[in-house]
C-alpha cells in the first residue's frame, strides 16, 4: 500500500526475506485507484496524491536498490489479475502483505487469495501493520 512503504521494519517484507525463498518486491498500482468512489463519485486519487505516490515509489525503488534488490511495479490491472499473471511467470511459494480492514480492500484480498488458490500457488500471508507498535508487544 502506498501508505506503508517502509523497508527497515515492515513485517511482511521481513517475513518474506526470513522465508529463505527468493523475493519479488512487488507494488501493484491497482486500476481501481484511478476510478471514482462508488458512493458519491469522488476521485480516489487526485493529481497531488498521484505525484506523491510516484515520488514515494521512486524512493522505495532507490532504497531497495541500495540493499541490492529491484522493485517490480505493475500498473493497469486489478491486483488479483496481476497475481494471476505472476503465477504464469513464477513458482509462487507465498505472498506476504499487510492485512486490510476496509470492505473494498478486503474484497481485493479475497480475490488475491482465490487467484493464488486457483493457480496452485502458496498462500497469502498477511500481517497487521496499522500501529506503531505490534499488538503482540503490548
């Protein structure tokens, strides 16, 4: 998600690297963020936010490059469709991501789980990343 592009303490990223498997660092710019909201027809992403997101992705790309990794950015498709394509190109052992909480994002999460299952890929493993401190540490 564009609201959490940390690399030093991002739980899903750390878990992916701890798995011992090769890691594809992926960011999906889901086409739904370019559409208006279903309720009220408000734009989800205006020009300023879009520019900020692009700058944040450039920064993430540089931080990953500094650590010897590459960032793969997929655009123009829905998130589940991207994972469908990735299953054609890779043996996907697992997908690590932040847990979602909102209805629309939970629907996308379920679609990704279904795409992975349908393709015989590994599971979607989610982590709670919404607080400064992990809930298990409290």
